[in-house]
């Protein structure tokens, strides 16, 4: 299984190198155990994730780790990835390189790779974090506010949508909702 994931990563590196020749696109692949019960899928890597080449190690990752710990979920037992594997950026008004949401085209480019990754990990549940992975896996009309904390079927994959942990940075009022969604997920895992 791990060798199949390595093969997938190699194929993706080659494709992105060809598609974005001349642009330095650093891919941040998923990490964790193939066969993990839970696979977390975020939007795309940010600055820290790109520097460290690991998913969810920046501020949003710290929020995620805090809630996982409170719910008794060990991140080392999860598989963590993103819908888009490179950092989408733009120039700010001040001329700094900053994150931007992935475009539909970027999500569409990586979707077959994400689906293959999910199939190889074969988790009991995929937890989508935010609208980008939710819409990639469930359809463009889905809104996280309507489906968070409730299991969905995404073409035979059990999907559990949650807000993106970065949303807590911008909207602290979501902390209680987020905590409840994580608690519900932990209870489901304990009951399995």
C-alpha cells in the first residue's frame, strides 16, 4: 500500500513538473498510514506546509491538533492530505506573496489524484475540512454550513464534513460548533 502511494506521488510530481515547467511548484503530499481509519482532507498547503513539505503544520494545523487532542484522537493514527497539493498564491497589495483559495481548475486537476489517494488509503471515513474538499468530493453546490457534522455519501466514500480549522482564526464563534463536530466524530469512531 505504501509503495502504491509512493508511486502515485511520483506520477503526480512528474505531471506537475510538465504542466508547470519553469514555475517552482512544491508539492505537499499526504502523510500518515495507508490503512488509517480516518483521512483528513484540507484545501491546499499554506506557507508553513510548503516550507516543511507536510500538511497542516501552520496555524490551522495547530487549531486542528488542539481539537483532535481534546477529542482523544491521535493525529499519528490519521492520514492527512489536501485537495490541491501545491500552495495557491497571489501578490498582496503590499507586494507580499500570500495564500489564495484554489481555483476550480486547480481542484479539478488534482481531483483524480485525490480520489486515487483515498482509494489507496481506504479509510473508514474521509473528513473534509472546509468548502474546497467538500465541493470537490460532493459537488459544487454543497456548503459547509449546511452539512457540517453529518455523514454524507460521496460516491461510496463515507464523508464527514467539518469547517476548516483556519475558519476558527477568522471566526472564533465557530469554536463550539467545531468542538461538537470533532466530539461527534470521536464518538462515532469509539462506537465502531
